[in-house]
């Protein structure tokens, strides 16, 4: 409660809160990372409990002269109704481009970066919720970080405190039922747990009726999930869901959200292409968002990423960098972050129409219907010695679907050595390796690839990002693979 009240008080007064990424401050590396963030952002103050403020001084987080405010004093002041405030809301000010808050990326694809959210971006998100038919009559269930904006239009929210991987399907079903939730936002691991629970419960209890009777719409974001899970969840939603309701896969980033969304019918319809190596369909841009697929080349010194040059054509033969513009897209990073990570590196300018486009770092293409498809992160593509390029969401989906496993494409020791890691399964590795090599023939044919592939079994679950706990941390896996294969050569 304190956090929500404090957030809206700061938004009202014009103070700009920093919403930091998940950081393990108990660990030395975590504290070092936090110091770097604070040094680049240069905040003017810190609000917290007396204990946290004391810990900040002891471990030297931020400058010593940083202004400190004890949350207990704020709470006492807010409950003192005789306390007169001299605050005056300046209604004549246009707040559209004024910073509202700073939200940090998780750091799963590089150092955490502080994205400045303007009041205009928050208004755009409100408009998106309203255009989806969400009103003050709805009860929204989801992670706390996704619910910040909802009280602005009077939506009641039920928050998940546990991490996405720790939330069980039963807990989700019971919470939605107990609170009569009508809408929900889940991270992929939570959505998968929900789908598995619904499937098991329906089979064991011969349950034919919907188990999420009050839920008219559900949004899943942070990573893609397979059509089987989507279909299961969709079948258990309220029979009275509106036209704009149902299951939605939402695509976006800290720098802009939401950007695209795909309904269950779209994911199910396009999944045969997904499991054949054509990437994953993200659906159509949300209202107000424009998307272009721009040319990219990070290994060519002559290439200028600040120029918006569109990739011609459509389909898998026209892969480029997914780039976006619109009221929900950020315009700058905070402080030193903008100098180091922003500007010309991530923004492309079209001199013909004067528009600026944010490069998302994701690669993909547009199909003949104008829908957006993703094939993977630009930083995660792997080139072979013959010059061929493999993309994560193309090759992994082939193996994942056909063999019922989870794979990760990473870079091998000489940076031209594609390695596919497999999460540890109960099946003996020699049997799995044999099946993988047999499936490789089909995968190579589908992708037009005739280079080498090396398979390794990973000892446990893949490491994932600290936010949605869904994005595979491929840099860590690549380092692991390079250590395992050092001095060896492809078969």
C-alpha cells in the first residue's frame, strides 16, 4: 500500500521515481551493479525505511549527501489531517513530454538501462487499456510491476508477490476465483503452470466446463509460448468474453509497451509455420503503434544504424530489425545511459518523412497480412563458417516441437560454431543425441542450412532473466559451451 500511495504522490507532484531492476544487493556483484546505475542516473534523493536508509549509508550506495526521506515520516504526515499542504497542481502545464518515472530494463541483454517514461507514455497505456474494453468494473490479476497504471482508471488489482516460476497453476485458479478477476497479465512461466494445471485437472476430474469462469481476457508477455498452452487456457476462459477478450500474447519492451498482440486464433493458425522454422507470429501492432522492418548490420563499420532504411518485401526472406514508433515508445534514457547506450545506436531517422524509429534489437519480418513475425534477438543470431545465419526462434522451435524438449542456440568457441544446448531430460543422452541428429536433417532442409551443428546436454534448467523469468540468458550458456568445447572441433 505504501508503495502505491508513494508512486501516485510522486506522479502528482512531478517527482520522478527510479524503478530499479531486480538486483541481489546481498551479493558484492549486485551492489557494484547498483552503484553503477546510481552513478549514471545521479538521483537527488532516496525514500525508504529507517533500516534501509541505514544500510544504504553502510554499504555506500549513492553519494553521502543524497537527500533521504524516511517512509515512516511520510506515513505519519499523510495521516495528519490537520497538516496543511502548500502544493498547487499547475493544470496549465502540458505534461505530455515531462518525465513521469524511470523504469529499468532487466539487464538480460546487456547492462540495465534507465528508460524515461513520460506522462504521455502513461496516457497512451491508459488509452490502450480503455480501447481494449477494460473499465473500472474490471478486477485485474497479475504481477505487481504490471499493475502500476491500473488505479488511474479505477481498476481493482490483485497482485502476485511470488516470482513467476514459483507461482503454481492451482494458486492462479484459486486467486482468480476467490477475487472474481475478470482480466489477468501473466509471465510465460506462470501461464505454462496454469495451462498444465488446467490440463491435468480437466483430465483427472473429467472437467468439461471452464475453470476460469470470471476471466474474460488474459494477457501473456515477456516471451512467446507454444500454441498448445494457448489453446488450453483459451478453452477455460469465461463463455461470456467480449469480442476483444480472450487470450492475447503481448509483445513489447521496457522501451515501449505494448507494441503488438496476437489472439489465440492467430497463434494457433500460424503455429504450423512456427514449428517449421518460420519464426513466431506476434500479430498486429496495437492502436497508435507503427512498425517497420529496417536493415541492420553490426559487423560492418560502414553501416549507419541511425539511418532508417526499410527492408523490401515480406516473408522470411525479408528479415530485418523490428523498429517502432508511437506514443507508447520512449524518446530517451536517463543521464549517462543515453550517452552510452542510446542516441544514434538505437534510434533510426527517416529523412523523407522526418520520423524517428526505435530499433528493438529483435529481428523479424512482416507477412502478407501485415502481421509481425520474430525470429530472434539480433545479438543472439549465430553465423557459421560458410556465412549462413541461424536465428534462435527458427531453429529451436523445430527441435522443441518435434522432440518435446527445450533447446537454446548459442555461439561456440570460434564465434562461427553453432551449438545447440538441450535442457537435461530423463531420457538417456545417447538416445536423445541420436534423435537430435536425425531431426537435424529435416531442420537443415527447412532452413536451407548445410553447415555443422553441435549438440550438448546442459546439466539443469537454463538460466533466465530476473524479470519475467522467461528469456534464456544465452550469454551465460555460450560461455558454458565454450568452456566445454575448448580445443575441440565440430564433428
